C-alpha cells in the first residue's frame, strides 16, 4: 500500500498510519501526553498494531474527529465529518459493582512503564473470574483497546479516573 492509498479514518490502526506517514509521529505525540508512550519500541510494536485511531482518541481524551482530521490535514487529505456517537457512559456506577466482589487487583503501571504489554496477564486473570467476581486493573491511561477486547469476550466494565496517571477499570464477566 503506498502512502497515497492509506486514507486515515477512525478505524485505521495507529501502526498503519505511522508506517505510511512516519512524519506524523511528532504531531500525534504532541496531541496528548498519553501518546508519548508511542516512542517506546515495544509498545509501538504491540499497541500500535492493534489500536485504532478511535481507541487512541479515547485514551488521549480527545475527539476522534479532531485526531483524525489533524492527521489527515497534515498529509494533505480532505477534512472529513465523522459522526461521533457518544461512547456509553462507563463512569456511572453500575448495578453490578460491589467493592467486596473484587477478587484481584492488577497494577499494570510498572509493566507498561517497563515497555511491556499487560494484555496476557489481564486476560489470564479475566479467564479465572467466577460469576460475580470483579477484577480491578490500574493503568496510567484509559486502556481502550483492552476494554474493547474484553467486551467482545463477554466482560462488562466500569471505570474511574483517580488522577491524570491512574485509571481504575473494573471487569465483571457478563451473564451468559
């Protein structure tokens, strides 16, 4: 695929954008402090290959339209209107949440800071949850790609931003 062939959309993978348009790295990183982690070669090889711009916008707490259109503008693509559908509110306390049901907490910050991905560790723990048990995950940013993958595997989530560098995400296996 040549540079001219890659049209940047909300569903384009970050890795594909940076491979086709390496000059966009600095622009992307300047848009949110969360994106500085893209400089880490391990995260670049893992997260960038699976994360879409839609997911990355959520991690960076910016509008997907702004993110995509700034990147498009920088490479000479037309600005586009992307109908943003609001994500469901995952900050309102759900009925299923009960702190006493938390059976395990994973603090993924040291793993992420070491340039590694906690995905295998998290999915291993999720796989061991029994009905009505909750896993708590601590990350330095909103782990949108991981949340989306967990949702596809039947897990509900609830999230609390404790500080700019501490996000608590709680997972519960959805009823079958």
